[in-house]
C-alpha cells in the first residue's frame, strides 16, 4: 500500500498534463504518474525526461530494457520489473533471459554487447563509479551517443526504482486500480 494517498484522479480530468501522460504512456494514467501528480511540475519534467529516454533516444530498445530489468532486480523494484518485462519481450529479449534476470541470475550465452550492458548497469547501480574495464566493454560496442543514452537510461531508472520503492507505489491491477 502506498505510503501517501494518490491524489483524486477526477481533480485532473481533462488537464493538458494528464492528457499528455495518457497519450505518451499508452492511454493509461499509471500509479507512478498518479503519485507524481502531487507535484505537477515534477510530473511534467519526469514525463519529458522519460519520454526522451524511451521514445526519442536511438539506443536500441533491447539494451534499454535489459538495463532496466537488471536495475529493477538489483533495487528489488517489482513494479519496475513487471512494467518492463512485456516491453523487453516486445524489444526482442527472450522470455528465458527475462526469467533468468527475475531470478537474479545473469543469463548464459548472451551476446557480448548484452553482457556489457548488464555489467554497466550493475556497476552504476551498485557502486556508482564505473571501473575502466567495464566502461571499456561498453565503449567497445557503442558509439558516443549510445553510451550517453545508455548511461542516462541506467541513471534514470535507478531514480524510478528509488521513487517507487520509497513511496511504496502500488502495482496496477487488471482493472487499472491500485494493488
């Protein structure tokens, strides 16, 4: 159960920000965004930042989603993992890989670039400072733009998991209500 109540959603009906959130997030006002609406300026900035990462960046979705799933596991953020597992599947991540990540195992027989992404996510999430050898692995596979986008993705989704877990944001139910 969330640590603070979600604001009354009817208070925000037909507001441009809510309409934009719903438009950019598949027609839904997720609990994460409901909670963010306690501060509309934060919600607006959050939406712009994460829309840039998820919809405007050139980093292939497979790498983005591998990093997000790994972060969710490392930070014990089930909401984040459950929200991104279907996206990862749609981006070509195999169900077996998702299952391994969920179980806290590094999947066997991944491509070298996938392994570099996971090592980078581990290092940024656990230690903040990335050792030169791990950065070199990422750099071996990605040009500057993708390195920046991967780094921003990992940093951003660490922020997401920390926000979700600190406030105990409820996972959505089938009917769209809070868990």
